[in-house]
């Protein structure tokens, strides 16, 4: 950590800091909802639950909601009135986002902000700051290190907070983050605090499996869909789509019209490559007719097509699909089996 880019926030000042943020920003942060830990919009600084572990949902929901209106219309007496959804100008902060989720936003930025920018995402993103929270105790399902990230990675964050016990070391990771650190309740960091933050980062990383999954995998991925390996890997998959909905990088969507007699709206909703209707064409033909083709698509998109097309992997190792799959289909095991298979 570079001393000039790290400052200290004492925990007793955190609540007041969040209250200040709430005056000027929409703030999303981890909150408890029943038994769930969710990243959700907060109204009060006291709503925030900064506990070990990641939220059930990922940070993508704040920028790419599960359901989003594009426009609404009313047709009356031969006239059609269209109301386009207002472009978001409100500034927002995603507070306490884990490093895997912050890194996932970089992929969404490339997809939605690329050659053909998506105004609904891009507008929200322009007004968004990401305040990441380093993982001091990564869970056994996390494998961010194998995916090129790390429990204290600042990739995708504007500020990264590292828990030092009674205070946070706050690292600036972007120009906007650096500007933010110049004001507010921050104090200068001492040599000992910098060393402590470094040590915490090393310990967190050393508690994880450092093996890179990528190299052997790439050589063996191009197996045709009729390869028996795919059938064996995917026979237990239910096609429920949980893995894609919770994934911080999955971004497929559908556009639907919801119409009543004279009014209606066009909405964008999440879709999933694991659903049977996802690729069914109007003729009734489906180029991916079974779970085997659909599961292969998910793996190929993340570990072959995105690395080739965008130089980014479509997985940040958050482990949500590992813990939430109802049939315990562990993507790490899938990748290991593909990596260990004979090269073709
Ligand atoms: S969560 Fe599991 S069962 Fe559901 S689609 Fe994903 S891999 Fe298949
Ligand atoms: S594929 Fe699974 S482990 Fe990887 S980012 Fe998506 S949900 Fe997380």
C-alpha cells in the first residue's frame, strides 16, 4: 500500500460517515433481511450489517436491476402517448462491496459500456462510486485468487476498506476515490497501520487455494457438444438458473411487453442461458435443446468466449453458484474435470 493513497477511518466515525453519504447519495450496503444478508438500498446508517461473508445477491443489481422499465405507453382515441423511463441522474455509492463483486462490475462495464453503450446501465454507472470491503476471512467456497483477483484486490473499487479491528485502512483505487479521501473523517495512516493492512491481505490470500484454473482449462475447453465429458458433467443440472441470477458477471436479459387494454410497458428482465426458452427460435427450433448444450454454453461463455473476445474471464470466483446450486454442482469441480481431461 502506498502511504499517500491510504487513510484511516475510525469505526466510531463510520455511522456519521454513512449519514453524511446518505445526504448526497443513494447508498447500497449489506443489510440483514430475515436470515439473508443482502446488498440493498439503505435509508439509515444503522441498517448496515458489516459482517463476514458476502451478500446473497451481487452488486450487479444496483446497476442492472432484475426488472427495469424502458418505457410505458397509453393509447387512447387514436393517439399513443409514450413515456420513456427517466435517465438516472442520482449519484449512488455501493458500500461494503466484496472485491469479487467489484471486479465483476469491470466485466459489466465492458459489456454494457462497449461499442454499443447501454444507456440504462451507463447512466447509472457514471454516477456510481464503489467502496469495497476487503475479505479478511474468505469462505471455503471463495476462489477469487484462482480467477486473477484476491480477497484484498481493489480492482473495480474506488475505495477499498481493510478492517484493522477498531479502524479501517481506506485505500484509494481511482481518481474519484482519491478525491473522496481528501475530505471527511479520514486521518493519516501510520507506518504500523500500513504494515497491518499488508499483513491482513497476505494472511487472507494464504488461506485460499492459489491454483490458477485458467491455463490447462483453455487447452481443453474446445470439446464438441457431443463429447461424453459434457454429458457426464451436466446430468444433475436442473436448469433452474440460480447460478446465473446470483452471478455478479452474468448479464443476459430479455425484453418483454406487458400490455393491458390501453396501457402497457416495455421492460427488461434478467434471462438465463440455462432456461429452455432462452435460445428457442420463433420456428420452434432450439439450437441448444438439452441441458448439456446449455450448461456447456455457460462454461464456454465464461472461460472461452469472454477471454477471447474481451480478454476477461466471466467468473470472479465469488462462489455463489457453488453454495446456492440446489444439486451442489460445484463449478470448481467442473473446471478441474475439464482441465484434467485429455487434450483433444
Ligand atoms: S444452479 Fe445448479 S442446477 Fe441450477 S442451473 Fe445452475 S448448475 Fe444447474
Ligand atoms: S460463475 Fe459462480 S463463482 Fe464465478 S462469478 Fe459467477 S457465481 Fe461467482
